[in-house]
């Protein structure tokens, strides 16, 4: 909704301001300008991409309209899940959660927290870390392993905003290309009446306008939003990393969760009392 609202504000502000100065909407309708700028930008976008990067862009575009960013409820769910996991490990030993981490989709421990259970990447992050500890019995290198996992995920999520951002940067240039072509056409009819020349020059200048507008009003904000989604996702994983490291060092479940709670951004961080009440302590 915020994406649609933002674009609506951009369009409304420009059109109302233009009309308030006595502008005509008919003058803005120049399909060939859209074809030149949009087609050239799309073509360069395809050339610059690979199957992998283009696939990542298409995969992440729906997030613009329905971003799955962590909320306070999401953080409380992950804390609750980790509390149950850590409690079982603390009481019965790490071997007691072997079946849960081998197949989280069929584990009641995970499915009791549906929002987390649907997050396959997060479940794999938790289970792979605990599985490694279960196999080796060593927690020393797990922090680095989780850092590598988070870094890899963040790099993948950076591909769509970077690709869209590069295309956005090219749009003002393609707008100039469209404007120059319009000027060339205008020069070819230099003997035409002033009114016709004025319309032709206006159509040419519209290319520059469209290039700048599409860049700064549409595609650059799109890239920035995907970058923000990526960063918020990284904070979510960092919270879980801190809690897992503390638990695998042998700290009590509540202390381990406190490490995770302190890593939650202040906007979403529950108070210690809220965490205790949610966990039923």
C-alpha cells in the first residue's frame, strides 16, 4: 500500500502542479517518447543482467507491494520459538532436538509458530546451525558460519536493488537521447509555422522530463525500498545469530534470549517484562 500511495503522490503532485500553470494533458501524451526511453532502458537492463540476476529481480518485485519485513510480532514469534528450543536443549540435551531440526516442517515445535515455520530460509538457518553443533559438539566456529550465511543472503538480496538502481541511473541519459532525436526531427521542418515548431520542440523536451521523472520518481525509490527490505531482513537474522551463539556457549535459555532481544532494533524490541509475559514466566 505504501508503494502505491507514494507513486500516487508523485503523479498527483506533478500533474496538479502542471495543470495549475495552465498545462494541457494532451501535450504530455507522447507514446514514442515512452517507447524510446522505456525500450532502451529495458534493453540495457537485459544486457547488464544474467539469468540469475534477472530472475532475482522478478522474484523480488512482488515485495514492493507486499514487503515481508519483520514486525514486533515476528520478533516475538522467533523469541518464543528459540525459548522452546533452548529450553528443551537445556533440560534434555542437544540430542533431544535432533528430530525437530532434521525435519522442521513436521515438527510441532516449529509448526506452533506458523509465521516462522513458513520462513524456510530462517528455519534452515536455525536448523543447519544446530545440526552442525550436534554433529561436531563445537561452538567456536559457528559464529563465523552464521556470518557467512547472513552475508550470502544479504548479497543475494542486494542484486535486485543494485540492478534496478543501475537502470534508474540510465533513464535521464535515455531521456536526453529521446530529446535529441526530437530536436533532429524539429530541425528537419525548420520552415514550418512557429506553432508547429513549438509543439515539436515541446515534444522533444518531454523526453528529458520523462527520463528524469522515471529515474527519481519511480525506479530509484523502487531500488531504495528493496535495499531497505534487505537491511531489515539482515537485522532479523542478526538477532537470531546472537541468541544461538549464546545458547550454544552453554548459557541459560533466558540469558541467551536476552542476547537476542538486545540485538532487536529498538522500534521492535519488546521490553524484558513483555518477553517474560509472552513466554509465560
